[in-house]
């Protein structure tokens, strides 16, 4: 039994070696067959394409993203909405830079430049620009003023028209008309109604050549008044000052009016005593004409109005002067002649009398007239105090 056992083991080892060699040879032959090209039929090609289309493609599982936990939370930005006319307000909390809330500006995109297209067939038309018309230069409005005192305003161009009001000095009034003779001006307005003023009493400003000529309606006919009841004639009142001399007139080249006044106590030409502290009231056509030198009283001494040897040398202790306004001459072509100082001195009646410091009349009223062509513009009057 022990003698065949080694033989049996050898036989089994050889059989196993033979089997191993067959398997290796089969594998080698298979690999060689796969490496060599072979022809594939049409049926096998179609079957392989269908297998590829029907075989599902495996889906990849995505890798999870890691989100870090923030270390700190930024503070909120407060936006106050607008209310009414108040604009909204953006409040940036402390510690935050303002730039973090501003949007990043987007750079502009370059736009390609397209060359202009000019057709060659159509000629360009010459542009027409009309010449602008300049507005006409406004003509200054003519107006009148008076220099001093008061002047009467009437409903028509004449003293026979009803009296309306008085115009004071340095008040400009628009001139809206004139009578054909140029002696009266129509001005605007008293209570919304045009009135008339004598040309000799006013100063004219600006060109009046375009002021319309107006022919006024005739003055109203005065109504008959009943015959007054006869009353006894009262005894004339005797004023403290009585006229002693004048009025006397002296020619002069002065273009103003001068009144020399002598107020005295005692007989005339017999050592008279000056009556001091009295005043002279002067009116022209019923309106006050103040003294150029102010409201000065009579003095306590006499002076002479001319040097020794003069032909008309007289004593006085009160002097009055009225100087008309001397307007500038008109220089534009066709301008209306500007009145001279003598024209403004006026043609009319002057009335003078003695008064005290509070305005009480102390003498009879003395009247005389002036005209531009009459050179007798120096007047002398003497009053004697009798009580």
C-alpha cells in the first residue's frame, strides 16, 4: 500500500499540470482571436447600436457645497421714505462705509460711430432766419408841475369855468390835452375827471407836440340869483396900518418880482420910527406866493434899496422876492417853446397886505398886475401904523 501511494500522487500532479496548460492555451488563443480583426455582419451591427441606445447612462451624485457660518451680522441701513415736500433720507449706521451701499457704476458701452449720410442728388436749402423786429422806443409822457404856492384847477380852459381844486408844488400830473391857443392844459385827474390849469402857472416836461388839441364846451350859463335883501351898510373897519405911499413901480432887467416895504410909526417924512415884527402876505391870482427869503418880519431899522445917487432911492425895512423857476430850454426838432422865467412870472393880479405873526390881516389889500413884456417888476409900498 505504501508503494503505490507515491505513484498515485505523481499521477495527480501531472494531471493538474495538464489541465492548467490547456486553460492557459485556451486563454491565449482567445486573446489572439480578439486582437485580430474580423468581419461583422449587418445584423450584428444593428443589434449593437440598439443595445447602446437602450442602455441607461449612470447619474453622478453631486458633491454637497460647504456654507460657512458668518462671524458677524452687518447692521441694517435705515431708509426714511419721502413725505410731502420732504425728501427721503438714507441713514448709514456707525462703522459702515457709505460706499458699500452705492451701486457700482456700469461703464458705458462704446457705440460705433455711424458716418452721416448725405444724398448727392438733393441740394441743401439755404436756411432763412427772419430779422427780429425791435420794439419801438417809448415816448416820455408829458407832464406838468408847479414850483411853489397853489394853482387853481377848473372844469374848462378859462376862469369862467367852475373851480374844482388846487394843485400844490412838486406834484407831477400827466398832461392829456391843450386848448388850440396853448394857454390852458388839460391834466388827469381829480376824482377820475380831467381838469384844466392855466399854462402860465405850470412847468411843462417832455415833448407836448403830440398832445391832442381839445376845444372845450362853453362854460355853463350862470343861474339868476334872487335880489338880496337890502341891509344897512356896516361901518368900515379901520386896520392898524393905513396905506401911506404906493404902490410905486420901477423898471428893471431882473426876471423876478421885488417888493420893497416900509412899515413905520408917526408922520411920513418926519422922523418915522420903524414898525418891527410884522409880515407881508402875497397872493397871485388868489394863490399864495411865498417869499424867496422865507417868512421874515419887518426890521427895527431902515435901509435904502439903491446906492447914493440912484434915481429911485427909498427906505425900507421889509423885502419880498418871488423867483420863477428857470426851466431848461427844449432842444429837439419841432419842440414846443419852453416858457421863460418872465412867462412863468405870469400875467395876472398880485394882492398884498400886512399881517401879524399869527396871520391876522392888519391892513387893506393892495393890488397890481404884471405882464412878461412890462419891465416894472420893482414895487414900493409904505404903510403907516395909526393905532
